[in-house]
C-alpha cells in the first residue's frame, strides 16, 4: 500500500480518490510549487491525527521542515479559493448528482477575539453559548452522500469587510442565502431546490431573494413565525396570522407517515409581506411540520414559497438536510473543517476549501469502490 510521509493511507481507495481530486481541483493553481503544497495539505488533512493544525499536517506528510512553507501557502499566498470550490462542486456532480443544495451553519469555537467574525453566540449543536465564528456552508446533497462546496463567513456589525463576498453588517439570513445566490450563480451550477437549514423568523426577505433568483427554497423557520392559514377547511382559517407551531398543532390529525422521515403534514398558508407592505400579498406557500415522535411537538418546521409540491417530496428534501448534518459531523470532524487556528481571513477560506476537498475524498472513498460503483 502507498505511503505519504510517515503514515499509511487508509484502505478503501482514499489514496486513488485523493490523487484524482488533486488533479481536478488544482489545475487553477498556475505555479507548480502551489500545486505541490495544495496536494501536501490535502493529503495531510486526511492523514494527520488529532486536530488538523499546519504542524500536524506537515508531520503527517513527512515534511516537518516544510511547516513554514505550508503556513505561507495557506495564510500568505496569492491563490484564490473560488476556482477550487467550483471544480470541487463539478467533480462531486460527476460522482453523485445532487438533488438539492443544502445550506447549514457551522459554529467554530475560538479562544481569542481577534479572528474575523468572532462573537459570543449560541451553538445549537452544543446547547450552550460559545465564543466563535459562524460560517454558512453549501452542501451538494444527493441522498447517497453530501459534500460541502462553498462557504461564507458571517461578519457581525463590528467585523471588518475583508473580502468582497462577505459584507460586514448583513444579517445571518442574508449571509446564509448569499452563500448560494452569489458564487453558485456565477458558477452556473444546476438549478436545484435549496434547503435552507438555518432557523429564522425573518423569512420574507429569504423567500423573496430566492423567488427573484428563480430557485425553489425550503427554509427552516421558528415555531413563533406568524402565518395565516389559507385553506378555509382547516383549523385556524380566518383568525389572521398565527404562530407556526399553533397552526401545525391544529392539524395533527392530518399527518401522514412518509417512508424514511417519520410523520409530516403540509398546510397551505399566506406568505408574509415585507416591511412597509401588508401582512400578506395574496401569495400562498406551504408550512411543513416533521415529527419523529408522533406524540410530541414537531421537531422541524419549514416554509416554502410554492403550494404545488407534495408533502412527501417536501419531507424527502428536508431529509437531505439531516443527511448533510450527519455527513458534516462524521467527515468534517476527521478532515478538519473547524480546525484552522490562524487569524487570517484568506487563510480561513483556503483551509476550509481544502478541508472540504478532504471531506469529498472521504465521502467518495466511503461511498464508492475503486471502480466507481456504489459500495454495499
């Protein structure tokens, strides 16, 4: 079996997948030394034990003396990450065409306060407040696998606007939506539904932005989001805007079992209007509730701007978000998505781009055999 540095490659075709990934992704790096460093860094992310620090990466590839060179490649070099991300998205598409683009947030704990975008915030995965960055990742989700292909760092009001793509002062919802609408539109990737797995109460600008882009969106909302029931035959109709949780509790008896997802119900609702406009504009959408425990409260609540999609299809789209979350925790932890220790804003983008490529290598090696067929 091949070796890179001092550690042996894992079984399952990861070495072959990494070699092919390097060939595809690093074509945009015009300098041979940059291509060599990129390949080293990708290999190190896959092989290093523990946190994927630059020191551990250099040691894993058998080049401890090259730590400074790798540090400069990530934090001080001139290459831009967008061409690599576009190549990654297209390469993932060749293996497993996505069914949706899933947008998820990732909280990155930081000890200090000097890195871009650091603030005190609630981490839903840990269930408590942390000091850290918030990033929004776009995942190409096929059902068989999910691969992160683009990232946007959320900058609070006090943060510097250090890159044209990230704007200081935008809301979290705007940042999450822009992760799809900006680079993805420039790349001319396939137009697929967007599953916005970022819980929000400010839903009107999100729905409007995606409608203007011509992209269907299924957006996660909070139970307090107020919506008017549009169907005269359903409980709550005529009572005006009600909390989404109350609307769903009123139709518990209409839930149906959806294979692989649990219980779900979709309620026609009047979509909210924007600031300075009426509470509604006559347009209708669907409010989706999901239950894994039929006796409990809905675990996830979603809203879409169309009223023509079947509840089963909506539930299956929502399931892709759970798949992306599972892939993120499993592959992201072992390939260093949260492990960049530096303060450099471009350095963060370069690290997470290569960590995303490592996620793709890991997912492809787990899912497909050497001959490109699906593993049993």
